[in-house]
C-alpha cells in the first residue's frame, strides 16, 4: 500500500512541476537601417507559450500589429511588403536546447531551435536569448537578424535604398504561469 501511495504522490508531483507559461506583456520590435531612412516598428500583440517540462516554445505574432512612427510607413509595410491580409501572422515553433533552471533569478543564456514562418515561407532558425525568473514570471529576451529575401519579401527596386536586406529583431517578453479558469 505504501508503494502505491508513493507512486501516486510522485505522479502528482510531476504534474504540479509541469508548468505552462503564457505571455503577460510583450514587445517585438524590428529595426531596418538604410542610407535614406531608418525604419523601426513595435508590436505588442504576440501570443507566446512555454512548456518548462519539455522546453517547447511557440509564438504567433500578428503582422498588422506592428506600429510605425508614421501611417504611410505602416501602410506600405502591410500592403506592399508583408501582404498582411494574405499572410496575417508570423509563427515560430521551437525548443530550448539547454537544460534551464526555471527558478533561477539570474539571466541564463539559451538557444532555441525551430521553424519560423513569415510571409508564407518557413525556415529553420536558431535564436539566442536569455531567460530568468522574476517573482512568479519568466522574462525572455532575444535579439536576432532576419534576411527579408529568405522569406520571399520583395522590395521594389525603387525602394532598395530605403529598406535594409537584413533587419534586426528584438523580443522582450514576460510570461506568467497559465491558470485554468
């Protein structure tokens, strides 16, 4: 009987430690440096989920959620380059490669490998970032580069000097424990 109780208790403990985190706050930004005009936009509308037991991480970002300093830039971005009505989301599905101490309050370097889909094109990617515990939440940060041509995003020759071939992407997110309602 004691063995049966121990096995049941161990199973319950494993289920309690399996933790799902979901986005609480987020800012995904990109920066395109070019000779004529630098372009920067921010997006606070991503959905992110992290399973700390498996290291699986997923993010979906609504393209139309990017906000620019002027409306014309935003319109060109959505209509001419990203074709946001045809390709409304960017999606990343990956896995953290390292063993992570999700209770650590110091920043831990992580590599996340997976598949990124932008503009209907999927590429294998590896993203370097950091993760740390702050209170009950996990803070995730990453900086990486995206080559626009890799995702079939075409820049008209008239605007080649306005838009960089490679854009810098920054992700700053806080994830909170998921609670069933």
